[in-house]
C-alpha cells in the first residue's frame, strides 16, 4: 500500500471545460457519478466589472450592484447545470468547522438559505444545490453515490487546522449512515505550495491534524509553504476515504483563470464550488 503522505500529495490535471460563455472545471472522478451535478467555476465568463471580472459569484463587496451581479451569475451557473437558483443553499462562510445538514425529511422549504458561520453544507435532498465561495482556499466535495448524500466544504488554513474536512466525513458516516470507503472526494483548484508562503503559526496549527505532516510542507529559503490540498486529502485518507481526486490547478499561479486573494492583495472576486443531487 502506498505511503499515505505520498498518496495525499498526488494531484492530476483537470481540464478546462467550456459551457457556452462559462469556463468550468470538473472532477473526473465525480463526473463518473450520474446522480450528482457539480462544477468548480473560474473567473471566465459573465460581465462582472473590474476588479471582479468577469464571473464573480460572491457578494463580499456589499454594494447593490455587486449583489445584483452575483445573483445574476449564480442564476446563469444554475441554468447551465439544469438547476433552480432559487433553491441555492449558500452559507455565510467564516473559516469555522461548522457543518449544516439539510435533510430531505425535515420539512424545510426550498432555499435560498444563507446560514451564518457555516463552512460546510451536507444534504440528501434531490434538486438542492449547494454553493460555497473561494479565492485560494480549498474547495472540497464529498459524495456518497450509494446513499445519495453530498457535502460541499470550504477549507482555508483555519478550517483545515480545525479539521473541517475530517469532521464532515465523520458526520456523513456517523450520522448519515455513509461508509468511508463509499465516499468519493474531489479537492478542487486552490493555492499551491508554489505560492503559499506562511508563518510558523500556520504550520503549528496544521501539524496536529494529520500524521506525517512534515511531509506535506515545502520549505523555500527557510519559509514554510504548506500543501493545503494535501493536508485535506490526508485528513480524508486517515478517516478511511480511499477515492480522492485532487486538482493540480493553483489559483494564485493563474489569475487570468481564477480569483486569488493572495495574488490580488484581496482585490478580487470569488469562484464557486457547486454540487447537487439530481
């Protein structure tokens, strides 16, 4: 069996796909599951103005124009995937390890939902799209095709240090009757070690979350560059998840394709990770 750290570090190229005017990337692993629609968006497409050009899905600029533009782009994305944008579940991300579950049995009406201080949303409800936003942080999707359950997760370094991905996998197994070996995970475009220089406090926060953590950090001129994708993959592997697909795209290396908070010094939009049981 491969060393877990070596497996956690594995990545593969996900191709850019054109959907009319939008450029999306999708996990080759999740594309094999016909009961799930999913997409990781890019900044290409739409008509968002500078510096949010041109397919911003986030509302963080907090102006009427920015909110209207984001709503229009969210609807465009849902329309292309055959989903209803009025049912979107969109949490208020705050770098927590809080998870919200939308049950098909709990009688909650269709969306939109905007949950405060939530960084992962799981559901077993068909036609319930879940959308989270990113600009360097790690987007993760968990899918159980057998039991028809999904979870979309936002894992920045604080969320990773709080083991949000491991916690999400454990919730799906302990409370939603999933099995780790049945879960399929996709870890999407995010900042890579090439661009992610941090202080030692980040490393100290990440180190307790997995074994072999030092293998997941690159040092350049004595400065640590943690592989956030690998830390999240390692959490999943140690939770018993075997089917993991990790994108090689670095968001900061490709600002012409992706929004990057670090590359832009914070003056940027947000791409999305959207998944839905169909």
